[in-house]
C-alpha cells in the first residue's frame, strides 16, 4: 500500500473495508495468465457476507493460472474522496486499478444496487456503456440472483452469466485464458463464449421488438446449473474479514432450491431444480470451516433449512463433535410448521425469526405459504415455553387479493402471541413485526400482478402502526417509493438501462439504504426517459412476451400460469418432494434431488 | 500465562483495536491454542492486549496476554494463522498477568520526515509550544512540557520518546506540531518501536522487564 493511498484511507470511515490483507485472502503477487476482479455492488460488510462471492472467489483462485481479487462499492465518504482525487477505485488485494484486470465481474443480488455498479465503473474510470468501451478495457461481466431478468442492465455489460457460477464462470474464465494467449479480440471472444450454457451476450441476442413490444428472441439462453451439489465445489479455507461483517460466521450450504413453491418467491423458482448436500459432506465441511477460520458461529444456510431432511442427523453430529460442539448454530429460514431443533444451550436462548408473510389463512393459501393457524400457534407457544426472549415476524403488504382484514389480522397474531406469553408469565416477551412491500418478481406465478399503489401501501402501513401500539411490540416497514423502483428494475426491459444511467447521473446511488434513497433522482430519470412506468407497475398482460423470457429457466410459463390460476381460487399446491413432482419444468435442467 | 510480543504493520495498521482483538482471538483459535475461557453465560477467551494503538499507527512492540500453558512451537503456529501485517516475534511465560500496562512509562516512535529546523525542534522538545489534540472532533491545546523525553532528527527520520500510559502524549500531536512549526513530515502516522515500564523509578524496556520476571520459569 502506498503512503498516499494509506493517507486517503485514514481520512474515511472504516478504512479496513478497503485495505484487504485478511486471513486466507489470495496472494495477488502470484504469476497469472488471467487476472480477474470480483466486484460486489454493495458495501464490504454486505458483500463479504455473500456466500456466492465466497464460493467464486476461492474457486477462481484455485483455478490454474488465475488470480482473483475483490472490490466492493465504496461508502459515500470514500466515493467522494476518490472523485475529488486522481486515485481510481482499487482492488483490495494488490490495490490495483480496476482497469488493470482482464475481467471485472460484478455480483448483483438486488435491483436497488444497480446504480452502485455505475458508481464503481465511474470511480474506476471505465466508461459505463459497453458501446463506449474498446479492447483496452477489461471484459465487464455480471452474475448473481438479479440475472433472472438481465435485460435492464443489457447496455452496461459485455456479457452476463445466468445461473450457477461454479459451472459457467469457470468455463468462461478457462476459455478467456486460451483466447487471450492467441490475442483474440473481445468481440470474437464473446461470440465464442455465447455457446457456453448460461452465458448471455446482450448485443448478440437482442430481442426483436414490434410496436414497442417484444415479438421474438433471436436466441434464448439456458440457465447454468450445478447438477450434483454434493460434488460441487465449496471452499473451506475462506477469508476471515478483519472487521465485523453482517453475517460474521462460517456458512455451509445445505441445499440449493426450495420445494415449497410460495407464489411470491423468486428464489424458490429461480434456484430449481432442488439439490441437496449430504449430511456427511456438510459435517466435514463444517469441521474444516471452524478449524480454518476460528469462527464460533456456524450457519446452516438454505432457502428453507427446516425442510432439509437430514437436519436432525447433521445437528446431532455437529453437537457431538469436539471441534463443532462449542460452536453456536444458526438456522436461517425456519418454517413455522416445523419443530424448532434444540440448538442452543440453556440460558443462551435469544429470539426466533419467522415469516408467516400474510395475516389470514385465506391470504396465506393464495400465496401458497403452506402453514396453518394451528401450526403457527403451536410453534410460537413452544418457543415461549422453552424460554425464548422474543420473536421476529415478517409479513408482506400489497399481496394480490389482499384486503384490510388481511392486514388487520397481522395485529391479531401479535395479540395472540402476547396472550400466550402472559399465560407463561413472560410479560417481557417481545415481538418485532416487519412488513415489506410485495414486489411482483419475474419467474413467479405473481410476475404479472400489479404493484400496490403508493397510497394503498401507506394507508395499510399507517393502519398497522395504529394497531401495533402494544407494549414490547416493535413495528418497522419498508419504504413504498423504493419498492416501486425495485419492481420497475425487476420487470423492465432494455429501455431501463437508460433510466438507471439517468437516475445515477441525477444522484441516485446506494438505493437499498433508506438513508440514501433518492426519490427525486428516480422520478426525474423516469420522466426524462419517457418510459411507461405506470404500465410496468400495473398488471401485465399474460399474452405478452416478458423481457426475462430470454432466459430458459427451466420452470415453464404454463406452470406459472397454472399456479396463478390456483392462487385466485385460493387453492394451495403441496411442496414438491422426491416422490411427488409438481411438473414445473425445472427437472430438465438437471433433475431434482439428482446425486442423492 | 503467555505473553507474546507482536507487530501490527502495513495494512493491519488500518484495523481498529476492537477488530484487532477479535483477530487475535480467532488466530489463537485457528492455531489450536488451549486458551482458558471465562465462566458464565457467555464465555469469552481470556486474551487481552497492551493499550490500544491509534488507527493508522504501526507498531513493532505490541503485547498480548493469553491465559494458557506454554505449547510447542506456539510462535510459529500463531504466525501461520495471523492475517497479513500481524507477526509475533517473542514469547514469555509468566505466572500471572504482568503489570506492564500499569507500569507503562514511555513509548519510542519513529516517523519519516524530509526536512526539519533543528533549533525549533529543540524548542518543541523542551515543551515551548503546546500540542493540539482532537477529541470527538473538538480540538484542544495541551501542554507538552515533560511529556517529550526525546526528539531527534537523523537521516530523514524523526525519533521520539513520548510519555505513555497516564498523562500520555500521542505521536500524531507531536508530528502535527512539527509540521506546523519546522518540518515536512512524510509519514501519515508513526511506527512505535519500543515500550518502557517504570520499575522502582527506573525506566526499563518492557522486553527486558518481561525477561526479568519470567526468570526461574521455563524459558521458551
């Protein structure tokens, strides 16, 4: 690190975000045929908590002839300093300018991080749009969960990776290495790379528009899938950050995909087919992780950890092993319908987190959240009895068919919990209620639904604020305006690239942080670009081709439509299992439960 | 009790004290040290350090105190498990926690400095000018008299011995004063090179003191 760069870092908040040098970080001085930098479109503490980034970083560094470094979105103070100086945004490992890499790969997990990508490109002194960049600049690529609908970002990237990076990113980097050796141009390389499953080159496969609507695609891109999760790469010598990060713990990934089929949930349909790791593999990985990191907390992560079949067996193995016995286990995404495993030692019980998502049974049936009133009651009663100090509940507002009664029922659930707590003489038992705004996301049965109007959302939030003025109950809610932008960015097409750039230039950045969300910048960008925002936020026509249909995600449109029909009838669909297939179509990408 | 001397240099100087403490604890865990834990609802590792180093400052002479028996090749194992910029150099075994914080008297520092006016430097050393320190964004003047034991310039380097512990004087305050009055300081922060303790009125290097009190115990 140069003295000048150190001086700059000392003038900003939390300089260790930018300093690198963590335990298990890659040795960037190594000779390399390909130098890649993984860029994360959010702060260090968010990005370092991301399991996908962890996997890809270590996977690439183990690849022969490849060195992979990291870069995160600088916080506003650092961004300001970089803008005002001649210093460009640098990587963490070797403090190299981002322009000095072969490949710059963005991991994008949230629509409201799109402007952060542009901030990073600008601070790296890289032109924002692909068309403005020649072969002197690195290959700029993207991947991550937002690639469900890559179209809004189409103008910024050379190519985009759809699906599991363990497969397609590895192949892409390998191909790049060979092509670089023979001095192939960027354009030639991209034409060749487009043949890899999961590689989408937006300028090669632009949709055909007729009267402002998509008429056809010249080619569709098949999502890349790691077929056998048990044999898929997972790092156990991971970076241990020097500062505290959001999820500061070791993580093992139990399963990818979710069989529950909640109709609002994008991850559930995007990550199909359902794949699991064996308890034996996970136990070995967990032990290695704890030994190699020194963490005292281990997260058993998946979209629905309670549904992992071998959970009791894994938990008991972890609790009886010398290395992992002292480690605190955390289980995200538990379902209210499942028994809570005995995890913590007595005296260490904290709070539990559940997501009933909707207040009434009727609405829970509409969204296919397969839990009943009775299951909610018994689980929460059990938690109070066992001595938990509180519970956090997550709900959504603005769901299809939602009425005021559904919203008011959220408060009824809270009252009931307080009654259970009082019966157990636990008056200090606290309840935290959080409501987000329903976003009709692509690749869900609700992808055609309208986004609730701002007035409606705020009215319901205010109603709940009134109803939840109860002792030891805290209520928090998501901002209605940023949710609308999230829907726009999630469902938009290529014309959104222009809106994103205009919004960024008007001052929008770090939109996912409520204190930074710039409503006016977005309003200006939308009106200047002339897009039909109300159309995009309203109900979409089932007959029209949606921009994200350019991706072959496995799950078919027919299946989503069928599920939408069932939702309106208030009928539920049972979770899929090894013996009962819902025929969603994802099976063709590799087969659910393959390798088990 | 093991006392380990370690350095915190380069990028590690940007790690805050609280983060550094966590890093040392995790390093000890990774090294497989059998460290004692406190007893209670939230057991924590019995590992502590000498006084916090200001953010940005580098040091060759930090000390950590670990409640554990001596173990084979402890230094090597610890070094294999610490992040870049942290490096253990010596280890002592003592019966109990040595009072090196309570007895702390002076620290040695060195900083890069291009030019300096020798006469004014002497005046600064004599405490003729007050130093400016910043606390919670507010600047205060503080009298430096008797708190600068040594202030010398030689071949592009400034050598300082400043009061540490009670009534201490931070090196950045002195560097700032030198910048203002008589020199061109290059370093953004200083490098701490030695700590001294007051043993019965005598100033002794902390290393020598630790050597003295662990006499009779097994040398490591």
